C-alpha cells in the first residue's frame, strides 16, 4: 500500500477528523475530511464530534480548536508557527501599549482586536482588555462592532490588514513606531506582516496589466495597501475563491495570495502575481509522511507530546472569550 492508501485506511479505523487549510500541499489537502480558510475551519471543526482532530495547518489554528473544544485531542503533524503570528508576543503587546499610552492615549480608550493569526497568549491578553479576534473574512463586521465602543482600535499583528480595512471604512490608521500620529488614528496598527503576501508588488500589477489589458487583479488584504489600492478585488481566502470561481471562463485573472491555493482554483486564465512561487513555508512543512506518522501514533497509542496542542487553563479561558466575541458577530 502507498502512503495515501495507508492514511485513508487509518483514518477509517480511527475516531479522527483530518483537517487541512487551503494553503496545504495538494497531496495533503486532497485527503482531508474538512478543508477551508481559517474562519471556516474554526467553525467546521467545532461541529465535529471525533475524539481526535489531526490539523494540517499552522500552530495558531490548532490552538484555536483546542481553546474552543478542550475535550478534543488536537494533534498537528507539524507544529509550524505562522511567521506573522510569531512577530508578536505578550511582551511586544505591552511595549506597544506603552508607546500608545506615552502618546497620551489611555488603556481605557483602547479596544484591541487581534487577527486570528496570533498565539493563544496574545488572544488571551486581548480578551482581558475587552477585545476580540477577527479573520480577514469578518474583519469589517468586527471592526465596525469595535468602533461602536467609541474607543480607538489597537489592531494586531498585521499592519496591512489594519490599514486596508481602515481605508475601506474611510477611517484613519497609524502604525506604532513608524512616526505616524497615533492620536489622529481610529485604528492603531501593530507593525507585523505576512512575508508571503509582502511578495506581491505594484510593479507586478503594472506588468500584467500591460501584457493583458483586460486582466482582473484579485488580492488578499494581507498585501500592502499600495497593492490593494491597485487591485480590482480585495478579499479573504474564501472570498477570493468565490470571486475567481464565478468569473467567465475566458476572463483572465491574476491573483496575489498563496500559491497552493491559487494553483488548484481554476484551470485556465489564472496567473499568480509574482515571478517567484509564493508558498507559505510553514504551511508547506506538513507532508503525507507526517500525517501518516501522526495517525499511526494514535493507533499505536504512542502520541508524541510534540505533536499535541495544549493550552494552559488561564490562557484558554481568556482566549476563548476573545474568540467567542468574534463568533457572536
Ligand atoms: O494565514 C493566512 O494568510 C490566511 C489568509 C489564513 C486564512 O485562511 O484566513
Ligand atoms: Fe502566516 Fe502568512 Fe503563512 Fe498565512 S501565509 S500562515 S499569515 S506566514
């Protein structure tokens, strides 16, 4: 039997749900019971009832499952940490708050919102301050809800997402530490970014538009605001999928997001907005062999601690509150 057949066989035998994010390698993605972007996965996995969840994605996604469903045993064939999520921890969060306070803005006038691409500890810190989590699919609604509090929003960790949503809502944004005026801003952004989505630039848009004057440009809001400003469509992973799948077959489109996702989306007339292959290195770490080893370890009752997600009780309590505030919206 080959690895793929072995995995399918083990999956049938065990009380397990195999989950894969859209950015996973094709061979892993194809075998999953549940696929989706981060919001879809968070919701769908909550509704499964197997004892084990084998999650092919990045660390914060597995943590979110464990926080929302602590009774499940969540295993990740590779606990790869999203590079953006790694740009912020509680220490950096406090440091940024201090800079904001030094600009004359008090903590009671700040509502933190964290992109789901952050650690459980950062989510917990945000939860403790009355804040909430968002994804790129629901950021509009969450930010609008946040603004109703009359407070300034401290958006972590993705600068681009904060700036792009501020622009589209006609709000002012500033970035901590880059010299912009924090007092004038409605949304104060932490200076984090996704290195995959930073690869797309305005020159590439100009190149494609010159080559194919009728081409449409669709990008993810983790791209730089200059790139989003020049695009025809800006949307989250699931919004990009719907947009591109509904285009007429002869309509050319060039897409600024992760390669594996774009590559399996549409057979013809679909280009990637980069001369390199913008794969997420951490998402790409999970191979069929890792998935097989994890399933086998469940069968043999020999699960490695390094594969299993644990979140301490206090962190889980506050992170759950921040996540639940998102699900309520
Ligand atoms: O991690 C990411 O870049 C994205 C877009 C995740 C997701 O599915 O929202
Ligand atoms: Fe993180 Fe970027 Fe990879 Fe998404 S694509 S998991 S934000 S590094």
